[in-house]
């Protein structure tokens, strides 16, 4: 093992502008990982750190899984790159077929991207173009939700609802966007296990406020995360998503589920759509499609929507949109291997089986100092801490740092600490995760 101090000395940290990082603080006290296997990172100083967030909600099959590693290596030596513009390679077609096979009834097509942000923008574009080609070109407005995270691109931050991602870019946000209220209500619904019984009526705001204000004939799509993740883990009240679906149906509005976090087993089903029994028109995915091993995202599209594009194009290009690396061979190979791993190890089912134990672990944090909420659904959960006066976010950041020092990686989002373990987690991993987080909370003033 390289001497960690030596490794840090040998690296010039300055040229890399790290994303979503306090660069100067990080570089004063860098935290480097040099390897990972299954649920653990190896740090530069040789410690094992349990990955309690599937890193960024993405490593669903765990790290460096043999089948995925092997598939990427093999593909790199066989066909490293081929464009998907009017040229094809077998693995992208096969990956699309496999994703469609996991999707709810009615979905028939996949448009590949390289990230969740690109997939969100792709879905918004498909929604706008779809209405236009059907002669409903006035449907140009988009509806997002407060505290939603839909990636960092302009489309995503426009429909997104996390203020920090929007503030500096106000001049560039899409102009015709409304936001539903978020579904969190700590006053009425703190410490709820799973979905709250009350609150479905929050969806009615679409029909009672936004549609009357603009008229449905001007609204193209509503986009929501079935369970909001990066905005602080917000679980929808029972019946909320079904209510949104009904309202969208009544008014000819497309419903888009951003399943970048909830897709590929997180909810014990392939997509959250199946868990909730609510079928959207477009499903945005990324992250778990390759278990994080190679960047990839995409949009699952209903057959009827694709058909409308095909008919309107009259034999020409159906959609003037795409990325150089859409359906990249390495990503496609990683996706197929990840999907095989999920199936062979029954990881989606396992996630569902582990969910009650996970729920107990999350809610065991209730009663610790400053804990004002514990919430969970399937294998996604969070504890929320009371903010320190004048220093919002500081308390959860301290918990995150203390957990890291004690060998567990979790994420602080404001004053919420989020949990989202790889689907290969066992009870002993959850015991370690919540045990360390509890110690970290107790040690934090
Ligand atoms: C729901 C959701 N949508 C979109 C994104 C953006 O994905 P990416 O970072 O791959 O662009 C994220 C990332 O966390 C996400 O959670």
C-alpha cells in the first residue's frame, strides 16, 4: 500500500476543479479512495469504508463486480467505440431490448444518453416535440416540483426545485415552467414509516392551480421523481402519484418519471413505476443501468409516443437529438453485465426482502440528539437533523465527516443524511451502517 502522505504529496490536486465540492477545503485535507470491492472502498491510507449510499445512488450491484469488469475489458478490446448515428453495434440494441423487457407494459423503446442530466433533457425534448408533431404545438409548458433534482443541465435545473442549483443561472432557466409544492410536511408527517397515509391531495394543485392558470392546452408534461432523492429523500404520500397520473390523463399532459435513483431495483422492482403501480409516459434512467461502472443514461419511451414520431417523420430522422456517445459500446457492455448480475443474484427481489430490516435501522435513529425525522421507502432512507442556528447544513456535514472517519460513507443533503446501500447489502452491513451513523450523531453537538 502506498504511503498515503506520499500519494497526496505526489499528486497535483490543483488543476482538477472537482464538481459539487468545496475544492479548497478538500485539497487542504484530501480524502482519496484507491480501490473498491463490493460494498467497501479502500482509502489511500488503507482503511475500508462501507459505501452506505451506493456512492451516488448508483452502484446497485456493488463495486467491481466480476461480470461487469470482465464485460468492459472484453468490449474495450473488441469494439472500443462506434457511433449510434446511422451506424449500429449489437450491444446497444441488446441493451435497449433488455431495458424494455424490464419496463412496465406499453414501453417499447429506449433512447440512450450518457448521464441522468442528459436523459432528463432528452425526455423534456421528446415531450415538447411529441405534442408539436401531433398538432398541439401550444403545449410548451413544463411542470416540475419544489425540492426535485433532475440533474445539472439547463432543462433539469429549470424543472428542478433545489434552489442552490438554480440561483446563479436564473437568466438561463427555461421560461415556461411551473412547480408543484413538494410533499414534505414535518409538522404533520414526521417519523412516518414508508408512505404517509395523508397527502395525496397535494397532487390536486396541478388541477386546481396550474392548469386553470395556464390552460391544459399549453402544458406539455409533468416531471417528478417517484421518490425524491437528492432534494433530501422525500417519500410520496400514498395515492399521490396515482392522482398525478389521473390528472395528466384527464388533460392530455404527459407524465415523466425521473427514475435515475429509483430505477434498477432500488424499490424492489425494476422501476418505481411497478412498485407504485403507476405507469408514466416516459421513464428517465441512468446510474444503476451500469451499476455506475460506465456513464450511461436513457429514456424509456411508450410505443405510442415512438409511433407518433415514426409516422410524422415520413421515413426521415424522427428526432434531431442525440449524443456522440449515445449507446457507447463500453456502456452497453456494462449495462448488459449489470442486468445479468441483477438477475442472477435476484438483487431487485433481495432489495425488497431487506427493506423491512432497513426501515427498522433508519427508525432506530429516532430519539438521538437533534433527530427531527426518519423516513424511508424500500432501500432508500434518511434521517433529518435540526439545523444549527445560523448554520444550516453544518450538523449533517459533521455527521457525514464523523461517519467517514469511523468507516462509513453517507451523504449530507442540507441537514438530511441519506442512506441508499448497494442492493447486495446484508443485515450485517446495515447494522454497521446505522451503528456508525448513530455514533456519529451522538458525537455531534
Ligand atoms: C433524480 C435524478 N435525476 C437526474 C440526475 C442527474 O444524473 P447525472 O448526475 O448522471 O447527470 C440525478 C443525479 O443524482 C438524479 O438523482
